[in-house]
């Protein structure tokens, strides 16, 4: 990277001007600038891909929010490269299908909202018909009474907070198969389950709770004892509303049956889910592991993320106090990342496109974590 200095009064600075002083970092990231004239300077570091000594959109850059005063003697600064993003998400393709209309983007999204043209908010049923898929790069709009064919406003937000607003002409094309496949599967097709384990129902289409306060099903233990299953005490829907996780916590000796209520759990498209009872033997042997530990930090607002081997977020906790715990983890390699909301505005802020506000801190646990079945991995965090 190149470390460059500009006088405080140079308004062109790293975007259009030529640096007054320049140094290159070594392999360790260290640099040295000598024989500098006393004064006040703007300091930048640049991963200058095209070697033009200027910051171009998309390049990694480091900056200090305040000018640095150069005086006789030795001083040091620490710079962290970031990639500011001021570009809104762009629609790349639109693909109609019999039951869904897919809108793909050039980057991953954190949020998508479909609105009637001219409206500031969406009715709940319309909001439920929009789903992020393909690791956030595609918005699926499902055909439903709330979302017929027509023109809508689609607002897409990326991880930097940039919002793209596009008018889309939603249409559905082709005929649905005469014979529909299963509307859901039970993850792993298990025949037995750990007494304190979890059963996951994976649906083809997103689902919704018709009456959130009503039990969504019943747990039958040893064909005798019946216990209602409620959200969030006993079950939870994933953010994309396609996975229902049921926590057992059962004292059954031989078997359990999960009976979901088709009047409470509904597909957003109105199609029948064909819900059937799931009967499983119980076992004392867990097939998953857990990760837990203490947290020592001076920060009060942050998001603790659990990443898999491909750096995809598998679970997250918002502002856990004193300790954390991730349950029901499939055996494998994981990492921990913390996005720190230092200014407490409710979201993590990356690099500032205006190069004025510093990026908020990110902490990575330096080592990978190996999760094994029937094992509780304990790892303390300090950041």
C-alpha cells in the first residue's frame, strides 16, 4: 500500500491531487516518512491498484478523521484499509416463473421491501411475499392474493446501507406442475433425535403464522403426554421463513411425535403444506455440538456472528451480555466475528465514502474453532 500526505488546505487531496509525500509499506505493513516539513497534514493509505496515486471508487483506502500535526521528532499512526461503498445495489436480471418472480442483484442484500407504487409502507401480507434468497443476491416475490401481477416499487438495501429503488413489472409465466412435489422436508430425514435436540422443517416456499399467539403444533411424548408448541418458547422461524426449528427438551423415554397445525402454519402463496405427523425415536446421543464462552468488552452495542468454513453467517447474537452460546451446531469448522456499533446508531458502519468518518471496529477471533458432535466447545472472547 502507499501512504500519502497532503497539506490540510489541499481540497483535491487523494481523489484528484498529487501527494506531497509518499511512502510504500513493507510486507509487514510498516512505513516510514522522513524529513517532513512542519505543518498540518491529511494522512491516507491506498491499495493503489492502477498505480495512479489517487483514490478511485472500489479501491481500498485508509484515512484519519482528523488532520495530523507534524512537529520535530518521531511520531506514529495506525491506518486500517477499508473499502467505502457508495454505490446502490443494481438489478441484473428479472426472471418470471409460475409461482415466483425473481429479481437478482449485483451484490448481496441485507433487506428487501416490496411496496405498492406511491405507498410509504407495505401491508403485512405483501411484505411476507418477498424473500431474500441466493445468499442475499436475489429477491423472490411469491404469487399470492397480496401480490398479484402488476407494477411495484422494490427497495433493496446492501450491507453498507445503500438503497436501490426500482420499479418492477411483476409477472408470472408458465404453468405450475400438475403434480406438486413435497412442500417441505425434515432436515437430515432423521429416524431418531436427541432428547434435548432440535428438529428442522425446511419448506419449499416461505411460511407464515396465521395466529402468532396460538400454538403452531403439538409434541406427543411416548404416545401419551401432549404438550403445545409455541413461538418463541419451543420453536422459531428462520429470517427467510423457510426453516422452522422445533426445540424438543423432552423427557420421553421411547418416542416423540411432532404434529404441526395446518390452520396456524400457512404458505405465503396459499398452497397446502400437506403437513403430516413426524414420529421419531429418542436417544441420549447428540449429533450436534455447542459453542459457548464468556465475553469481556467495553462496548455495549455489537453483533456476534458465527461464520462457517466459507465465511457465511450461520447464526448471530445481538448485544449478548457477559456470555454467549450457540446451540445445535453441525460438526465442522467455524469462526467468530464481532461487528461493533461504536456510535450506537443501531447498525455497523463500514468505510465512509466521503473519507471523513472512520469505519467502525471489527473483531475476529484469530483461530478457527472445531465443533464436534456431543461436545461443548468453550471459548472466551475479549474485545
